[in-house]
């Protein structure tokens, strides 16, 4: 069922459930009687994102930009592209849920002005935004809202004039609770039994999986905990064995595969045959929740870790504008992702980043792409607690000759495994207390890419290098602060794909706000910024 509102600009299409389906309608240039922009547009701050969208949303987000999302020409349904995109930008700008965004659209005159709606417009159902995001994710250009804002930046010449990019990442909390081993096993066994009829017929005795909550157990008793783990793992293994020859659809296969993963990642055989216990180690790439299997542990340092994802960004350091953004699992290394962010650059740039990007592989990849690396090198560790202890920089390492010379002048051959053994030469060495505390003497491990790291340390000692780093590197941290404020330290969705779209919408909103602060204007059909001072 479809019905027209007001002058017929917007059409609502109602599905069998009675809910509106928000897809793409066409913009109408004719003003409505209660047009918000015409009546109260003067109340919206001139330099705000709301005022900008009120004037330029159809230029920024024209209908044809989204036409491929809705290829069918039958019954052009409800929300014009410019309106939907404007709402998603404002939602990301203010950090709102779908329901909160629709409430804002219904009651906030700034949102009505920005979207060109009438003052009495009741807004849309929150599932409208869900529908649009799903369409965008399934398309071949899911980040087109971010790309549209990036095209504005490109027209201003900000990126093309700059030859520098600053890289950094920040940890984002996931949208679900971290689950322990017992919770993951119970939840996934329950899920598989519900999705696969054969699994529901397997006799299990570890827990009543139809009952919510954790199994009953004396959690203070190690033997009781180990018995429960053994029973849960045994149930999981029986279900997996029963499903070996069963034909499964995609969702069932995903569920069964996740059960196999959680049944093995945290447990190891116990002392008795057929028993299991919590493993005394952490599995690499450990799944921390069956609700969001793509979330991971994030190690901030050796003592602190969080759970969730990482947002990686490339920033133009003079303006703070985000040139590229990517979301990954929390345990993904910064360096390789940072290199990927530079793939769409028009030419070589100087890359500024902290020591998280200083691996040899990253430095080599940047050099191969003709980028210049101004990246803080890994810190060198002192070899003893002596106040004048040596570091690896005090050794003369000649990788071409395959030799290493210690500060005392002893030269040894580097083994194929990268070990320079000074052991016997250390016995009577007067510098030994500054070099090693090992009884056998000093064994120096030489990295396979030692020369790459050595060159980076040498470059970083140059005062000009240090001045450039101090001047241009800090802006990326300010941009990250803009990115995560208003509650954006926590992602809103599950999985990398959904949150990647969320991140790019947030980056688009931050960029738009930053462009307006820099003085964005439109002159004879071209976006411009004032010349930098």
C-alpha cells in the first residue's frame, strides 16, 4: 500500500507487516506549504552541517548516485536519496541510534531544515535506515557517502596540494558483551541445536540447553568446573560428529563451524581420558563472543588489553581531513593496514606514523610504493640495568659481510639463524657488565631486516626529521579525538562489514564538519576553501 503526503514529494510503501519500507524516491524541487527551510531556516546556524545540507544535499547526494541500489522502476518508493543520505550523515555526526535519529527527524527543526521536510512531517520508521544500510553494504560501492564528501575535498585541492599523510589507529569497543568459555559453548550448542534439526536429536547431558542462563555449578570448586567443561565439550563433539555427513545450508554451516572453533580454542585434554579443562594459554586469534565472532582482544600494551575492533585512518595533517578509513578486527597489525590506506593516493607522499608502523615489512612496502617514511622507529632496549648499558646501536653489524663487532672490538660471524655469539670473548671483558648478565656471555640476535631498521634509526636522529615529525604527526591524534567523541568509541553494530560502513559514515560527517570550519564554499559550481595562510 502506498500513500502520498503533503504535495506528494514523499511516498510511503507499507509491507505486509505494516511497517514502512524506506527505499529511494525522487526529490521534488517544489516547496511545500510548511517547508521548514522556508519558515524557520534562519534559526539554523549558517556554518553548521544542518545549514550546509539544507542548501547542498541534492548536489552532494544526487538521486543518480544511489540509483543502482534500486534498479526496479516499479512504484518508486519512499525516501529520496538526498534525504536518506542527509539523515545518515546527521545520525553519524550526533552519535544516535536509528530510533533516536528518527525521533530527532520528527522533532528537531534543524533536521527538518537539513533534509528539506515540512514542519509537520512525522519522520520515517527506524527500519528505513536499516534498509538503506543493508542496500549500501550489498552494493559494489558501499562507501559512496564517504566518497561523495571526499570528492568535495578533492575539488578544493586540499589533498592534491599536500604531499603528507599521517597514519594512526584507535581501539573501538565492540557492541556485545565478552563471553567466557562456558557461555560461548552453551550459546553455540543452543544455536546449532535450534538451527539444525539433526543436532537437536543428539542426546546431551552437560546442560539443559533450552533453559536460559549458565549451567548450575559450584564455580569455586575446580573439580566441578572441570567436570562441567568436560561435559560441555563432550556435548559439542557429539553434535559435530552427528553432523559430519549432513548437508547444511550457509547459515547452518557458519553456526556449526563456529561451534567447532569455540569447542577447541580454549580447552585442552585433562588428566583423565575423555576429560577436558580450560587451557593454560590463550589461543591465537581467539573468538571472544559467539554473538559477534569478528570481535577480538586488542593488546594496548603488555599489561592492558581491550575487546573490539580498530579504526585505522589516513589524515592530511594540515587540515585534519580523513583521506581514508578502514575498520579491522582488534588484533590486526597497524602497518599493513596503513599501507592499504595509501592505495588510492595519486602519487608518492611522506608518511608520518608512530612506532606501531615501523616494522621492516611496512617500511619496505612504503619504499616499494615510492612513499617516504617519517615513522618513529622501534625503541632500542638496553642490554642490562647498568646506567651506561649498551644497545644494539653500539654494535657494528655488517650484514653484507655477515659479521658483528661488539663495543670491545671483538668480531664474530653471524650465523644463518641471525645469532652473533660473543660467548667466550665475554669472560674477561671489562665491558661485560654493560653488555650482558648471561653466564655464557653475549649472544646478539640480528634481525633479518636489520639494515632497514638501522636506516630508520639513523634517519630519525636527524633534527630536520624530528622537526617534521613534531610539526605534522600530532594532527592525526586530534582527528581521532573528533572521530570517537559523542559516544563513537563504541561501535553500534556487529561484524566488520556493518561497522566499516558505520566508520565511513562517521568519517564523512567529521570531514564535512571540518570542511565547514575551514571555510568551505561553492563558487561557480566548484567547491573551494580559502587559501592557507
